[in-house]
């Protein structure tokens, strides 16, 4: 691992020592609840627009769907309906946590400003430097994250 990436990972690990509002289960959600009574996932960004168009478009509360206890907002009613037919195709991988973080056994915030769609799946990252690190070895990072996700999925972020 080169020095800038190592420093970024160390900086990310340091954030765990500060109080943070992170999900204690398997989904990265914002604090509070939506009108649907579920916490908001993907920071309110429309996951269908992301996967289908490769575009980060904010969703709105009037177009919402809840999947696996997480509310997702959509830019259009059509996108919401597409999601409802096949939610697993559109939800962010690794519970919406930073894929690179999951690849090293941590649950960091997955920020949709830093994301990639690979083989039709949405992966989010904590910042631009980490997204760049992911882009250097996409397949390897995804493989490591998939393996680690099975182990850490139900462990609170603060316990990792």
C-alpha cells in the first residue's frame, strides 16, 4: 500500500475514536427517521438513477420505498417503481458502507459523492482518495470486501 493510501486508512481509523452516528447493524443510514418510520439510506440519493444512468441525483421524500428496514428516496415515481420490482439490483453493496473500508474490516460512511458502478452494482466510498485507491484494484477490493462483509455485517461499526 502506498503512503497516501496508508495515511488515508489511518485517518479513517482515527475517526472511529470520535463519537459518530453510525448504524449498529448492517446498513449505513443517516440519523433520524423518514416519514416512513425507517432511517434514510444512501444519503437520500436515488439508487436507480445511479445504477442505470451513472448519475448522482438526489431523491425526494414524496418518492420513497423501504427495503430491509431502510428508506430510499427517488427522483421520480418511475424510479421508485423500478426499485420496488428488484431492490437487490439497486441497493448499495456492503450495506452502503465504504467498500474500501469493508475490505479492511471496517464500517466507514459510504458517501454517494464518491461512488462507482461495477458490473451493475453500486459501491460507495468515504472520500475521493479512497475511491482512487479502489480504482487501482477494483476486483481485488470488491473480493476482499465481499469476504469481510460476511464476517462484519452484523457487527456494530464501533465494535470493529
